[in-house]
C-alpha cells in the first residue's frame, strides 16, 4: 500500500517529537516515549507491564515528591518471578535516568533542532531520511528470508540502521556511561562503524573472509554500505545466501564477544570469536540447505570450498 504525503509527514512529526519531562502530570508512564530508550516502557518490558497495577497512570501518579526529591512507588499484581526480577534491574535503570522537576510542566520538544522548536527545514531533512530508510528496507528485504533465527535477523537489521546500543548511541540518548571507548582496542569511540568494521581487532576478519572467495578490495565502514559491498557481485543462489549468513554470523559473534568483554570482564580472544562465528554459520547452513552434510571440522578447514 502506497504511503501518502500526509502519512509520511505524520510519521515525521511522531519521530521528531519527544516529551521533555517536568513534573510528569501529562505523560503516561507506560504508554508514552519519555525515558530516552526510543520506545515506550510497555514495549520494552511487556511482562512487567502486564503485571503492573498502574498501567494507565501518569508519571506523576507513579510516586511522590519528598522534600523536592522524587521517589518511585511501583505496584505489582503479584510477587515478581526470578526472570522478572532480572528484567526489573534494567527497567529501574531506564526510569532513573530522567529527573522529575516538581515545578516544571511537561512539554513537547522537536528533537532535530537544538532549541527544541519545530522548523520546516529540519522536518524536510528528517523526511528525506525516512525515504532513504524505506529504500533500505526494499534493498534488504531478502535478509529476512534467510533461514536463521529471528533474533539474528533483527540484530542485523538494527546494525544496518545503526540502532544497536553501542556506547556512542547510548551517549546520544543522554545515558550516562563510564567511558565511550571501544572495549576491544580502547583507542577510539565505540560506534557501530568502528566496532564491527574499523577496529584493529575485528577488521582483519573481513580481509580474511574475502580471501576465502578469492577476492580483495576496500570495504566501507558504514554498516549499510558494508552490507551492500559484502554482497556486491553475488547473483543469488546458495553461495549468495551463505555469504549473507556469514556477514550476520560474524557480526553477531563480534557483538556477543563485545558484551562478554564489557559485562563479564572477559579478555578479547580473536581466535575464539572467529571459531564461534564459523560454527554459528555452519549450523545455519545445515538448517538452510537440505543436502548440506559436511562435518564442521572438515568445512571449517576448507573455507574456500565452504562458500561455493
């Protein structure tokens, strides 16, 4: 169904405006987008939303001011299960980043402008960006057709659109972090472009991958352009699908390894990262291809033949 100009403009208005929290007397706690995480709390924490006794409440009704300091008073329909307690840790962190102001009013802010006021110029720029993203959806629609886990496809889509919670993106959302450096090299800021494609610890994985298919060349570091270049010249079929799967598997493994380094204080292990990515790709190939019967050790030892 074609999207009309009015619909596009309405989408831009929704995308460009955000609540600036004052005392919380106009903003719905669960349903509105106000925490800086890019979505309502009810979407990020659906289980907690389901058991909340305060589903329709405004922020102001979710706690109280004591000596000008805000205190949350959350109410649940039943005691939290263990998995819900774990989820609540992130939930409490998300809502704690926004400070309520007892004597200030809630207001709408136009994000593209630093002064918070709407302008037709910034709306046009945002509209052009949405159009480009629509084209990007058309280019990458076959990504979702791969027979890989849905969470891997979603991850790849978020990477291509630079929507992953990298340190750089966290800072853009006004979320406090200890440092913004890449956890692998500790030299440059952790952006998606750097972490996955330009870091000295990960870049060589892509050069090695090119050698498997007998080619070489410069890769762009922008995630969308990198994906396009990675698949450039492929005509479809088994080789094309395997090569796309490898792009997802390697990036997925980089991200998983990155999380272990940050959250579990694990050391960087490039050999283990590559082995994990290869094993992941191999398991996906077995699912995708009915006649794929190669043992992992044989396949991983003959990678030029493994991507034919």
